[in-house]
C-alpha cells in the first residue's frame, strides 16, 4: 500500500517507492527523512533523523534498518509501532 500525504501549499509527503511514478506529477524535489549509516565503533547500522541527527534505530543488519524505516515512516499500519517523530528535512538530496 502506498500513501501520499498532501500538505497545505501543495507539498506531498510519502515514503518513496517506484510503485507510483511521482514524476507524472511534475518536477520532484526529494528530501530524506532519515540517514542510514554504518557505525564502525558499534558495528551497527544507525537510522538517524536527517534533520536533527537523533538516533531512531540501530541494528547490525542494514536490511533490518530499511525494514524499520518502511514500517515506521510508511503508511499507517494498525500492527506497526507508532511512527518515529521526524522533523521535515530541509536539505534536498543532491547529485553526487
């Protein structure tokens, strides 16, 4: 299931997947809600809020972190834990 949340001013929030071709709506400006990086010190993958850096989740498996991200930031699911509290990330993803 895919969910698009339309905010005042025409902004759309969603967990991006290829299931819906958002390019059909026009030019995209993409912001990450989280940052997933490996921590050498703890030997864990950390999921952090992209706007604040707050640690939201940690696991030795990157795939487990991606699963957590989908479960906590994706569409509401009655069986899923409450969504993580993330602030809007105002830093667009840039070409690297």
